[in-house]
C-alpha cells in the first residue's frame, strides 16, 4: 500500500512540476542544490602530489584532486584476497533490471573524456607511482574524444581547407552511404597517416589483428576505438558536428572555416552535456522527477568552482560488471572479447542498428560476484590503485557525502554472501576499503547503481557539468551557438534525437534508450 | 563646511567599524561586493583569440581574456598623433599628492607576476600579431616573481639538499651581512650558471654593462632585476620565506625539505595578498574605510570564478607617469635611467635604506602631460596595443563599469589643455580610445589614480586576489600554513611588518609607507 501511495505521489508531483514550468524550475534547482550540499565544495585542498596542502596541490592539474586527504590505514588484506568479491561463483551472469547496454556504452564514452589516469608503460620500466597519480585530463566535458585533447590534435582532425560545402567540418569518409571518421592507418602500407600523427595512439593497439588495425578510426580519444559501442557514440557526434557546420555555412556565407568550426563545436558540446543530464543522469537517478539542464542553477551557486577530476572519481567509475559476457549486435551474438577494437561490427550494421542492438540488450547487474572472468584482473588493479592513492575507508567516504556509516557488515548489503565475504576479510566495517565498499553495496531501487556510487556520481556530474563555461551566465545564449546551434540544443533531449538527424533512415522505428522497454518505476 | 562634515562622518564611521568588529566585517564585505557588482562576472565570453565565443576563447589561457568584445571602430587618429597627451610641455614634472615611490615599486612587482603579455622579438622577425595577444601568465597571485613561473624554475630556485638548517629554503647569498638571491652569472667566466639555466632570462639584459650583469639576481621573475626598487621587494620576500622555513624546520623536525618549502610558500603568498589588499588597495582607495583581507567574503560569492587576466588589465596598468625623473637612493640622486638593471644601488644601501629612500620620495602625478621623455615611446606602443586588441572606446568601458559616459570632452577632465587635446583629435567623446581616456582623466580626490583606472583596478584586484585557492573555504586555516605561518600572516598588515622581521636593524626607525608623511585625507 505504501508503495502504491508513494507511486501516486510521485506521479502527481512529477505532473505538477511538468505542468507548472515555474514550479518545475524551482524543484529542479532545489534538487540539484540539495545533491551538491552533501559534501564540501571545491577547491579541494589536496591532490595526489602531496599528503598536505601545497600550491602544487591547489594548482597543478596534472595531479588528481582528492575528496579526502591521504590516510595511513593499517593491517589491510592484500588486494589479491579481495578479488573474490568480484568473481562469479556460477558462470551465470546477473542482469540489471533497469539499464540497457546503451547505458554503459555512454558512461564509458563520457568518462573517457575526463577520467584520464596516466597509464605506466610497464615494459618501458615506468612505475605506477607517480604515474598513476597523474592524469592527462582537461578536467572539462569538452568532447576531447571527438575534437582532440590538444590544439594540435584538433587541427589534425579538421578539414580546414575552407572549401565550399566543407567549412568548419571534421575529416570524415563515407562507407556504405554513412559518414564515419577516417581510418588512422593507410590500408595499403599499414603506416600511420602523417596528417594525423599527433593524435593519442589508441589503447589496445597491440591486441589488434591487421584487419582490426585497418579499421581503427582517427579520433580525439585514445579509447574511442576500444569497442564499437563507444566508436558508435563518437560517430553520431561527428555526424552532428558536420551537419551543423553545413547548415551554418549556408546560413552564414560570410563566416570563415574557423568560425563555422568553433560555433558548431560550441553547440555539440552543450548538446552532449544536455544528454548527460537529461538522459544519462535521469536514468541513473532513483527519483521520479525528470531533471533538466537549466544552466542558471549554477550561475550564482556557491558550488560553482573550477573543475578538477578526483582520484576517487577515477575509481568509482570502474563499472566492469555492467558489461555482459555476450554482445548481441545486429542479430548476431559475440563473446565480449570479440568486440574489442572491432569497428567492423559498426561498419557492417550501420549506426541505427548499432544503437538499436544496444538498446535491446540488458546490462549486467553492477556489484559483487558479477564481473566477467576476463575483467576480474582489472578489479585487482583498481584495488591496488585505491591503496596507491592511500584512500580513506569506505566508511569515511559515506560519512563525507552525508550517508550513514555502517555499524555492522549487514548494513552494507542484504546479500548474505557479501556480508560473509566482508566479515572474513575485515575486522570491522570501518576497515572496508573504498573500492570494495562501493561494489559490495546492493543497487538502489530504481537505479542501476548502489547508493555511494550513485551519490558521488551525482555530485561530480552536476558540479562539473553545470560549471562548463559554455553554460555560464554571459555565454549561454543564441549568439554563442548561432540560431542553428541554439535550436538544435533546444530540440535535443536524448541520443535518439541526434540519431534521427544523422542516420539514413532517421533512426528508423527502433527503440533507442538506456532504459529497458519492460522497466517500470516501483 | 560640507568637507568638514564629510570628514567627521568618515572618521566616526571608520571608528564605528573598527570598534565593532562584527559591523566592520559586514561593512567590509558590503564594500567589496559593491565594488564587484559594477560589471559582468567571469567567465569572460571572449579572449584575444577570436572575435566571437569559442571553446578556445573560454579555455585557452595563453590568450588574454577581454571585458568587452572586439570592436570595429573607424576613422581613428594614428597612435603617433596621440602621443602628445603624454608629453610634458615643460621639463617640470608634476608630483602626486598622496603616493611615495614605494607605491609604483609595489605596483610593478605585483603586476609583473600576472600581467605577462608575450613580447615579440622583433629582431627575430616575430610580430605583434598574434604574439602580443598572448601571455605567459599563470593568472594567479602566486609570487612567480619569487618562486618561478614553472615547476622546473621552482626546483632550480630551491636549495633542495634538505641539509640541517636549510630545509625548504630558497637559494641565497649573504653580502654585507644581508641575505640576497644568488647572482645569475658566474662573475669569473660571465657564463649563466648551469644550475639556474631554466629561469626566464631578465628583460633588458642587452642594456647591461658587465658590472650590472654580474649583479643580476637569479629570481623567478624576468622583470625583478629591471630596477632595484623592484628587486628590493623580491629580496624582502626571499628573506621572509627563508626565515619561516628555518622556524618551521625547528618546530617540525619530522618534516622533509619539500613540506617545509611548500608550507612556507603557502604562508608567503597569503601574506603578500594581505599586503595587496590591506596596504596597496587601501592606499589606492579614496574611501576612508580600511578594507581587510577577509577571505570568507569570497567563499559563496557569485563573482568567485576562475581568474583570467584581461587584455584591458594589461593596458590600464601602464603607469609610466608615476615614475619620477630623478631617483633619490640612500642620500644620492640618480637620473631614472641610471637605476635600470642596477642592483648595485640595493647592495650598497641594504634593504632598510632602500625602503626608506622610496618612502621619502614623491611619485609622479599619474595622467596627461607628465610622462618622462625616456618613457613616452612606451605610451605609443600601448596605444598600438589598444588598437591591436580592437578595444572598444573609453566611453563604452566607463559604461561597462557603471560610470557615466562623457557627454562632452569637458566631462573627461577639468584641465583645459586635456580637453583641447581631445577635441582636436576626436570628433566626439564617444570616439576616445580606451588607453587615452584612462590617462586623460584627472586623478580622484584622495587617490593617486583617475576614476576609470581606479574602478577597473579594484574590480580585478578583488575578483582575482580573493579567489586565490589558498584563501578558499576549506584551505584558509592554520594547518595549511603551520601555526608559524598562520601567526606570521595574522601579524602582517604592511611591508614594514615584514621588513622589521628581516633586516639587521629590524627596519630601523625609518618611515616605510606608500603614503606620503604629509598627506591628509580631504
């Protein structure tokens, strides 16, 4: 009965807010401000460079910021012993009740843009310490995956001839009647094309067969090619950029190549942020209320401070267990490993079927005992990284974001197996490692995420997305995007909206969604 | 009579605020917030890179930000014709009624730290456009003049052996019983010392005699050596850093070299900001109320946004006419040109007498017809830079900071000669160039500055000093500075306070002040 009442209240509240825009704005602002009030605002006093406050810790963004200072925790179980929390006891994977595979695909594409931990080249003798404490992030949602991380990379990704019909566009090719990024390697010689030699080399290149290598895209992000699910999202945004550039060139014949490029980029970045908030965050949220991207919420907010990606954020986004063992793509099934670096799948299906395939497939359940065997090694790496950063305990992080500290192991999860595992490995609930606690928790009702991850994702999402300079008080106006870009932003709430403008069949009749068709709010 | 009444009111208001700390805090916060409400808050939509909003204009800080967008103004007089506004008609210099020469010395040292326009090397064929549109600034009050602009420079300026009694200190030498930075060149070979070869080379090196060259200091800033007035301030802060480091080493024997260095630097930077606000800004202000560095004013303020030095700021700080033709130093007089790159003056006088000499000397009156002949060429360069940046008119900038636009040329100045000059060169008051208008105005009562400069300096000073990360809500506390550093900050209001701790005679009995001894509030 309470469930029913709650559901009714939720529906009428939601209706109320949707019918009364003024009230809706207030509720939206209140919800976002409340989300951010749970913990300290930036600037963070500490980074991974020093265990105390220094000018370097406050200003050098090549080190990762930290929510809590370094802790000297003692007598902890070795990371290898903790691996067991992630390993499946049966071969059967458990699935998420809410999310489709479009959700992890988007999460990966999004976070690859700013969670950019420096990776040591171990064969070259490079060490985790200090490399993994550093990053190559711009600390912004800037679509560096599409546009490049540096000015030189951006230049190489653009056409820049200013030729009629090509002003302001990114380099691309047409294959099977659809637009994609150009290939990175010359298929005849196998050599890296010299005109795009300043891009970050794709991670995982050593695992590619020659066929896979020939189909790698020349893109901004070094992980865009990692799976076709991610390359797919980049392809969508590439098309949208070039579509906007074509329209802008027509409407503003006096504009040069540079202005068309910059204006189209302004629009695509903001459109992407809108999807982050209105499609992705709403999908994650357990609340029934639909949050909106209202930039004015941030304009005079005390939490509007310069972005800086934290060490904790880089760990809480390791959502390996969301990835199913088997990927269904355009009517066929592939073991997940067969999709790695395999853009041929995307080229064969085309963009609409790729989006449709992911939207039909359930994501894995995020949490304990559910990571694919192929990915368990990454969990151990993550625990080692937690220790390298000297992160404080799970319990301290719950307290930090105003959640209850666990008094007993049973407070962490209702799953007996999880409780037993924790009790076997830790003396008290206060000893649990951050990374272990994150994934030991049960997922929240109506969300694909457990409570602590959900809360920390929300804090970092709002406080780093709404602070984007393109959303700032004197910038977020039609002039910045041209009327064409502004209209496109206003007309976009979902990835499907962009797909409809950029696929030969206008997205077809397929259902494109991060949420499963059968899911209902409970 | 009104004057008397105003003066009485001012005194009682000031007394009230000083006697009632709570009221004082409120008045202080209100004064600062009111100062910043006169114009738009950051982020600035534009920079010198594009004439429209772009991701680059919003994020790439190697270009200078701008308060107003680029303007296409037509039919302007050539810069050479405008030079006349600065040239003296007699050889007699006019003096400022309020400021001593410590004021321009401090202003130069301060602004050299963050107004860092890139200078084209014209003999190497480098061009103003784009070089002078770019900068090498960190956009922070970070004392890069003392500590270096980059991590590599900072490393070279430090001792770093961690030897007992030397932990965390900057390299220095003792001459005549006083501490100075080491010399940059080997006096035997004349060669740049290899252990400090990554510092920015001193500007003006080509004008040095071998004797002057041998006495140049190895310091963070490339303009620190330009005149001994400026080297003097850097020397003071060097001593304070090393003094704090010595004390911290004694009190915290477990701290390593790095921690002592970082903690002393934290304290010296904040101490410097305190002097900027409590000594320098209060000197500039026409208000009788004594402003305080209260970091909490900024914590939740809507204007607390990331710093970014503007093109306009780099121009409005060209205070050439403040510099007297003759410098009295330790009882002798020197033509101003004889002080350029001449650290011998400082070494001969010692620090206390250097500060005392400047405090006894009147600065020039800032404004029209008062620049030393030797410096008039720089005024023409400045006008050219105004045009290169396509700055909007003086009138538009007054409007931007909520000041009245001039209706007639007589609204700009009461000086007939200035009015005639403007009328001769411009069709209407709306045509006056920004740089010309800045210096055509009369100085304000009780301030060394004219109205528009004063207002724009205040806006940029508060909005960029109080946003320093060391002053932020979760950082500005004793732990960040150690109790030693914290006490030193609390015990510092003026340069004299620091001098007393760092000169053999504790600053002696000399008057050290930016304000002339005979000056009275009117």
